[in-house]
C-alpha cells in the first residue's frame, strides 16, 4: 500500500493509505488523522491486509502515536484486523457503533477497550482537535457512522462515495481535471455499488441533509478515490438523484 497526504496545517495532518499491489480481497482505503503527536486510524482494514497497512502507516507516523481507532460498522474489510492492532498496542481506544459491539468482538477483540457511539453520534478529542461522529445509518449498515474534521474540512464517508477501481488508480478523482469529465468517468464505476449496497432512499436523503450543512473540502470514501473541491458537490448532487435499494424489484 501507499501513503499520501490529504491535508496538512502544522502538526494537524490527514493521510490516506491505499492501493493494494496484489488484489486478493476487496480494495480498501485506510485513513489516519494526526494532531500534536497523537493519531486516530479510521476503518483500519481486514486481517488479510494488516501487514500492508502497518507498513504504510509507519512510513508517515510512529505507531506509538496511535491513541484511538474508529470503526464505522461491522464489516470484516474494516474491522477484522482489530485484534492485531490490539496486540500491537493494547491502549488504543476503539470507537464503534453501540449496536455492533457484540458482533465486532467476534473478531477476537474480547479484551480490547471498545467505546460505544450512541445512535445520535458524538465526538472525540485527538491531540486537542475535536472530530465529530456523523450518523450514516443504513448507508449501508443499520448502525453506521462517518467522521468529520471541521478544521481540516475532511469527511470520512465510509462506503458512501465508494467505487471499485483497478489496481494502480490515483487516490483522487480527477485530481487535475476542472471540466468534470474525469468525475463522470469515475462515477460510472460507483453507480452499481451504490444502487446495490445502499438499501434506503430515505436514509440517503437524511444523510445528504446532514452533510450538506458541513464545509467539506475532501470527501474520503473507504473504497476508490477521494472527492475534493468541486467534486464534493458533484458527488452529493449525483447521489441525491440516484435511486438506491435496487435489490428489491417492484
């Protein structure tokens, strides 16, 4: 995996760890927020990719700076590495949806300190900076959260915005394109994922109403590439118009 910076202002930084060289499992992005020598890892990945994630992580931050971890929902591609991280650092505080605690402990995290996030959300302080847990229930999991950094204007959006891309893809959607053509090409690879994995149009509308009130410069999904600048609003407009839940036929 590779590490690339998303945001930097003094000691406040965001990183993306992305792009597996050998595609044996679904591709997943891992994010790290660093502030004043403390860091938070977001959706740290599955058991299968732990060595690659850890190797990419140590290129940008000391592992000892990890004070907390966030798990957006219960899926194995984001949470099954939990016991390995716990073995490396038993002091990491894990922030997880309250609904999924009993399920997440099935990964072998029987002794890990899990902090439950209530359905209405909450926040956490890392290195003196407050991050917000934004409810994103049913997108796609029944208890699901995203993370917003109001200073960096970064929204970690979990599976929302995801696209299944080939190995070697860029970490940004149309990084140098201002015409919107690169966005159109990218979003075609995201359409089926959202239609099939997102079950509720009502939940989608609720989420769009929430995040439209935030200042977002970087919308960072768990799969695919980051939407920055104008592509954030392009994505929100596209998602707003998309009908999801296509697994149920009328």
